[in-house]
C-alpha cells in the first residue's frame, strides 16, 4: 500500500464466484481465509448480491468471523441488488438498512407466494427472507435441467400476475407499462432462481451504495477496483465504477454466457468456472497484497 490507500477495492457477487451454485454455501476454504486476509489488510470489500441479508448472515459471515475478521476491516453486505445494506464486523452482521422505496407491492408478493404454493412447490421455494425483492429459488433437491424446464412457465405466470394487478413490468423483450406509462418492475431469471424486483435495483446501484457507505465511513477510497461475477448483469458494477472514473477490471467466472465489449479489462480463466475460478482470483489478489504477484491478469 501507498499512503494508506488500499491497493484495491472489491465488489463481489456471491452465488457462483464465492458460494457454490450447487451447495449454495462457501465450499472452498481458501475463499474465506483469503477474504479475511484482504479485509484485514484494509481492502474494502462488499458482497454485492441479489441474496438476502439472512443468506449472507448464515452462509458467509460465520466463515469470516471464524477466520479472524479484524475490528478495522471494512466489509459490507449490499443485498437484494442495492435495496438492503449492512456492515459486517467481528461481532457479525450489523444493523440492517432497507430502502423501502424499492420494495415490491405486498399484493404482488402475496400472489407469487400463492402461485408457488399451488403450482411450483415441487421445483422452487418462495424466499421469505427477502425484504424488497420477490425471489423464487430452485430446490437443492431438484436438478438444474428440471428447474430450467419449468422456469419459463413460472416466469410467464409471474408476468400474468403483474397484468392482473395492473402493474407494469419488463421481461426479456416484453415491456408492459402500467396506467401511468411507467415500467416499474422487472422479471429477472438466473441460473438458480427468478428474481422479481424494482427496475431501479441492480449491481450498479449496489456499487453506488457501497461508495456512499465508504464516504460515510471516512476511510480511504481505492482508485482501483476488481469486480467479480457470474452473469451478464454483474458487469453493471464495473460499468458504474468505470463511468465514475475508477480504474476497474471485471472477472467473469461463467464466460459461457458471452463476454461483452467493455471499455475496461475483462478477465476469465480458460478452464475454471464458478467458485473454483473465484478462489483462484482471490488467491491472486492476496498474492498482489503480499508482493508475490505483480498483476492479477489471467486471460482465456
């Protein structure tokens, strides 16, 4: 480090690069130990995720605390794509802040909860821990193929629920405005879930929220950042950082979805994906911290 400025800041998606998409947990021990070493060195870290604060509290925080997370570590959970934020300390998850303006309407939540119960409970569950989004997630006991075969039907039913309630939405190429002409909500399928949310939510909002938290915290803000994700929507955090003048590189741990053209570097491993790739890159960043690595570039 130079003049107490962290060498990097890290914005990390959770499902895929940190938590196994199969077990939905941190399955590679080095991930937690490397995160703790990076955080304890002064590198600010945010888990910029669509997951709920309950998921981070149960599946991520215990690994960090057990690994020796220090009092001075600057670690945050930015959950539900920017709607929910909390500090993570050696005592665990701190106070939860929820932006109520980003929450889904109760009547829509109730409609999707009933839809899952009546028609889809054999493949998904309704995530009751979400505070702003509506999420239905593949049961661990269900194969990826079986979930994918049913997801399209669920998404179509979710769209019909919007229409019955007179709410505007977007889903893939479909845009249905409400009576005011607005499209306030979106249906966002992922590899293990469907998220239904305010169109204001996104990984770019998560990046914006983290920078506001860092400014409020009063500590140094890195000029260089690494973002880590497994889907095309995760590029939005690197887009936001680049647009606001930061030096950023994005790591894509599932490049099979396609790597878009970007004004910043995109890195991915030629063979490793998901948390195997996430663990490798975290190890490279620890190497940079220790002075053993001069650059973390691993290209396809």
